[in-house]
C-alpha cells in the first residue's frame, strides 16, 4: 500500500507541476494578448487620425484642383481674346497702310495735275 501511496504522490506532484506549467503558459499568452490589444488600439487610433487627415487633404486637393481649372479657363479665354486683339490690330494696320498708300497716291496724282 505504501508503494501505491508513493506512486499516487508522484502522480500528484507531476499533475501539480503540469497545472503550474499550463498556468505559466496561459499567463505568458495573456501578457502577449494584452500587448497585441494595446498595439491594435494604437493602430486603430492611428488609422482614425490618418483617415481624418486624408479626408482633409482630399477636400483641400479638390478645392485646389477646381481653382486650377478656373485659372486654366481664364487663361485660355484671355489668350483667345488677346489673339483676337492681335488679329484686329494687324487688320487695322493693313487697312491703315492701304488707305495711307491710297491717300499718298491720290495726293501725288493731285499734285501732278496741279503742276
């Protein structure tokens, strides 16, 4: 019977050691879970902050792109109007030269007939 008691005691000691080992492993796993939960919370907060920042940048970018489009439109319209002014100036200059030439010829013809 004492042999059975000794065996029972050995089994009990091994069982207690196994339970302690399991508890130690669980505690280590629990520590890792807590660390990862903290990391997860930090990352979620970072994502929230970056999402808000991205939203603000997108809004600003959209406004600036709309302004750039307005600049492009104004520049194109101004350049087109300026080209029309240049064309009109060229036409006016040509008409003026032709008329001046005609007036010069008319003056020469009148000057010759007066002599």
